[in-house]
C-alpha cells in the first residue's frame, strides 16, 4: 500500500514539474491592446477554470485579450 502511495506522489511531483517548466518557457511579456504597456495577471489560481484576465495599470484595461512580445 505504501509503495503505491509513494508511486502516486512521485507521479504527481513529475506532473507538477512539467507544468511549472511549461509556464517558464511560455512566459512571454503580455502587452495591453489599448496602450501597448505591460499587463499584469489578475487571477492565476483560477487559470485552469476560466480564462486568465489581465490588468493594465496605465489605462485600466481589464480583459483576456493581449499582444505578446
């Protein structure tokens, strides 16, 4: 039983490592479509459930659309 639990934990750790590695490689700068300044993410915890929303502090744009640099 403990061997099975260890195996599952190791698999979950590997999956988590893959997710974080993909986030790092996909981390392009998000640009505001209104004023072309940098966007900041709002709700990273709910990214798996709903589209990521971004906020521009310069023009107060709030939305899911962006340009990548």
